[in-house]
């Protein structure tokens, strides 16, 4: 019989932290904390395999599950000394989700389960605190009604707010027992009015309803969006954790909190977190009440007059600090912890490796290596390469003037300017139009995930440093200011007011997630400084990796940027991008519209010095490093004039009638230009184009070599080759140009001629093509288009549906399709090397900056990847991690 349920508690567990795939991250860590003797309320985990079973069997359960849950529940009852559903001595439980990786706020939770009209009285008698019992019951109805039964959350909130208004109080804690009894009746009436049926009184039905709700929450829209954004597979599923309740809302000797063993924003070795006295966990993360600081130091820094936990509960705080040290030493990583204090007794509800900003991840990894807690290689593995993107972009200029509207909490560092949007849908829609947007909310909820991703930054009026907005923003790398309490947000009117000023929908604001400042208008930025911890980690990464990292750069500015980020050469210089400058485009159009070779050559003579200067500047910046230059690739129609003024300009230069040029442009029109007269086909039809470019390359390389004393070795790449004959035809002409230039300059240089493998036929016949090529560069952008038969420019209309429906696990234009496109790359590499073992192999599509694709390239044995300048550090780190993983696998195999 399959085992679906795993118990934990009382210093023992049926699972371990290594069982995350089966128990989910939360379940595995609860089992681990129990095993090492930490105070964990007993409970059990229903495995992730049940999530898949439930989905496959029309949301039903195997017969064996009931018996396993009953046995685990009896074990929990014995441990706690209470009975689930008993009217005199009731056991209450929490029901929580737990995927193998943290998905904060994306799935559902139910607390205080087991309460009904009878057990609430038993809880009141047992605890000696009727107010606490009825507070727990109203919380349960609200949460269960929303999560399991589908009653809108705001209906309960409105009833609560109206009651507080009637009573003239501001806080939930100011309501007395009678108020809460009345509120429970209001809630039950709301459930029956909305659904036409009463709130369930049977604890067993409550339990199964909550378990099913958690499994169903794996498929909610917000969970799907989060998985798509974070590359989490659909088939992983979630576990369900059922755990005995401990209560932080039993008065002034009880509390609940969230803590990190180090600062998740900066990485500083300082306890970081928040707590609330007389509250339950949802109060902290939902931002309903403003939480208090853990430490005196944090309270003083935050200028708060509310006592810290260190002051309010010194004995319990000391126990918590001891557990911090135990967990960080045990897991050898910064931990994110949830805890509850019930009547001065500390209980641990969760630990996991804490989400952190890229800056914090770097500092924590480098510091832990320096402390001897982890090795340097482990430090390299600890940082998500994609997260480095947070560090590579500008921050606010400290010298710039700032019109500060208010100051909130610095929830996620970085700065952003954008136009105000008040709903997630509005933010997403306007961002799709190319607008920079700041999402402004009273507080965010998991349903806002799509708008948070679309926005440049997030601003909330409520919530603390561990609120939903803060946690999700840090994970996404979005700047966030939360808890800006002076802010009044009115979604209906599209306005926010603060300090007597009104900011309307669409107006520009700036937020600084490092200081908490909210400013009117746009504030200038400064370039990021990449030194210190960043430089140290990258040095360790460079030592570990075996694959080189180049850049895709077409201008001196891009080249300079990429070299500053550590690029080891240029893997793709797209020469066509050089043709669009204002003083060159007329000559390009003159060349295209010319009737014969003589006319084309006259125009190319005008372009030659421009091309030579471009290449010389790039060679100078990259001197000593390889530079791969792709000859003209795109369809000629991209350069054609479109407006009357443009035709007139070219006609004047060529001294012809504009109407004649319009007819010529019409002749050059193609039905499907991306599969038409482009790439090497241009070079074959008009060899003089590639001859001019080759001359410019050779002359520039010789000039820079002479000036700098460095050896310049240009790599000339011929695009869109599908047969070896195409490459041979053009290589012969390039070689001929080289000989002419060498004779003219009376000196020679070494150069390479290779090709871009971007068509399936080229990959299949790579053994033939390698006979004429010095290198291959896999152009995976076009290879993906031609393999799938999908235009990258048009895929956005339907690709999200393919991801949502599970037809594709990831967008193949973002991360390489290893099964199809990847197999062609593997085939091309193997066949190319079967002909020429020493042939140089690289990749220069957008996939060259994607960590998963870089791991694939390492496995194929490519010599280098090439990516955009700002992704060079990402590629360096990902290449190092790929090398370290391969090394570990090899050593594991030997063992």
C-alpha cells in the first residue's frame, strides 16, 4: 500500500530535509526541526504525490488515505492531549500548503480548523479565556469561508470594519468577547446569505474541505503565474501540512512573528524580522496591523516607540536567538523562520532558506565562506545567476533633487520611476504598451502577482517588511516601499493623497526601495558599482568555470560596458545595426536600390570608411580578445525608404526620379522576408557587399594592431548557411579580399572564417560544413524559429497559453528547447567535431544569457556562450555553476 502520510513531532519524524520532493519544503523542514529537538507542534504531511493523484482522479482520494490520516491524527491527539472535534477538550489544527520550493502567498492556508459552535465553548473553558476562543472562531470562519467555500474576503472585512466603527475602536484587539460573538454570527449569516447553505459544523468535513482547497490552490491563476515567472514545473505539486495549533492570540503573554537569521535586504549579519503580541501569523504577513521590531537596534533604527521583542519578551527572545544559531549552523544558510509564542512558550512553525535580494545573496555567500561555514565553491552555488540582474542597473543619484511625498518601509532595494497604476490589471495592460509603471496598492495580495511582475516597482500603504508585497518584490527583484501609512489610496477615483497633495493615475512617481522614500516625478539615476562582494564572488566563479563568456555588442558603448562586466571577447557583432545611423542610411538605400553592380559599389565606397571606423573602435576596446563579426544578415527591405521624404533624399543623391525608386523598392518586396533573400544569400547575390565588409574588417584589424602592438584576430561569421557550398563560395571571396589588403598594407594577420548554425539543415550537415569552417556559432534565435516554425515576433500572442496549458514548460525563445532545438545544437557540435576536432564552438542567441541554457551548453561541450552586455555576469556565474555541478556529478559517479 502506498504511503501518503508522514508524521512529525515529539523529537521524531518519519521524514527528513532531503525529502523535499515528496514532503515539500515546509514538510521536510518541519520533520527536520522535530528530529533535531526543536519545539515543533506535532502534525503530519500529506505528500506531493497525493496532489498529482488528486488531480488525475477528478479531485478524489484513494481509500487508503482516510485510514492513514486517522492514524496520524490519533498520534497528534496523544501528543497534545486533546481530541479533534471534542466539545470539551478540542484539538485545533492548521492546514497549510508546502511546495518543494517556496511560493510565498501563492497557495492557501486555513488556521484554527476544528472550531464550531460547541468546540468554541470547550476551547474557552480549557483556556480560561473566552475572548481568545471567539477571536479564533471568527478568524476560522473568515479564512475557511474565503479559502474553502469561496465567500469573498472583503465581505468579512467589511463586517469587521463596520463593527469597529460602531464600537469606536481602531484595532481588532480592542473588541471584547461579546463583540466577537456578534461578529461570528454576522460571519455565519454572510456565508449562508452568499452560498445558500450554513457554515459547516462537522470538523471532519472541515478538514477534508481544507485539504482539498490546498491541493486545488496549486492550480489557481496566481500560482500558475508565479510558477511561470520562476520556472517551477507544473507537475511538482504541493504537499499539505496538518499541524496542531498553537496560539499567539492568547493575550499579552502570546505573540507571533517572522524572522530571518540575517538581513534579507542587505545580507548584514543581524537578526531581522517582526512580531505582534496577541496575534496570529496571518496578521503579520497580511499587513493588517503594523508589526513591531525583533531587536532594540532595529527598533531604534526604525524610530519606533513600540517595544521590541528583545524588550517585551526577553526570556523568549533569548530562546529564539539560540534557535537562530542552531538552524543557521544546521542548514548552513540564512533561514526564514515563522514562530509563535503561546503563554510564554516558544514554538517553531517553519524554517526555510530565506529569499533575499541579490545584494544580500552575494554578501551572505561571501561572508559565510569567510566564516568557514561553507566553501568558496558552495558560495558560488548559493547565488541565483538571474538575480544578479538586480545589481547591474542604476540607482538614484544622491545629488539629484527629490520631492519626497512620504517615507515608508524599505522593503526591497533598488529604485524605479514610473506612472502610477492602482490595479494589477491596469499595470499589466499599460506595461504591455511600453509604459513604465509603479503599482500602488493599499496592500497587495497573491492575485496581484501579474501586475507586480509587470510593474517597475511596488508601493503599498499597509504592510511590514515581511508582508506579501515585500517578500514577492524581493524575489522578483522589484523595488518596493511598503507600509507608507500616510498614503491614502482611492482606487475608484484613481487618486492617492498624502500630506495634502494628490497624485492621480498616470502621473509619474519615483520610489527608493533602499530608503523607503516616495517621490513625485522622475529622479535621475547612477550606474551600479560592481566591486566588493560582487567582485569576490565573480573571481571565485571565474576560477571554477571552464566555458568562456563573450558578449553580443554592435557599438563601442556596448563593447565598453560588456568588457567592464568581464566579457572575454565578442561572440556576435551585428554589422547591420551600424547601417541605421542618419549619415549612413542614405548610402545603404542607394546601394540597395542601385540597378547594377557598379551602382552598388559606388554606394559601398561611401560606407567603407564608416564600417572600418566602427570595427577599429571595437577592436581597440576588445584588443587582445576575440571579436566575431557577422556579415550583413537581415532582409534588405528593412533598409528601404518608406516615406516620401526618404525616397526624395535617396533620389537626389542618385540623381534619379523618386518614382523610379518606388518601383525598384516594390520589386524587392518579399512575401516572407525572414525566410527570403537574407543572410549569406545576399552575399551570393551581391558579393560586393561582403567584400566591402571584409575589407573594412581587415583594414581596421591591421590598423589597431599596428597602433596598440596587440595581435588582433578577427573572426568573420557568414550567416544563414544551409549548405557547405554557400560557405565555400563566400569564404573564397573573403580570402581573396584578405590577400589584396595584405599586399596593399605589406603585412598580414591571422583571421578565422566560420558560420552561424541557425538552420536545421546546417546542424544536420555540420560534418560537411566543418570542412570549410574555422568555427561554428549556434544562432539559437533563428534555429528556434525554423525548428518550431514559429515567428519570435508573433509568438507572444499564444505562447503564454502554451505555458499555462502545460504544452510547453518554458518559452523556447527564453530558455532553449533542449529536446528539439537543443538536440540540433548537440548534433551540430558532434558532427562538426567529427570532421574537425579543434573547431571552435559557441552560442550567440538570446539563450546565451539564460542560466538553464548555459547549463545545457556546458553539457554539450561548447567553448563559449555570448550574451548581451548586462547579462555577462549572469552568464559567468551560471557557467561556473554548470562546471561545479558537472564536477560534483563526476566525483559522485566515481565514488
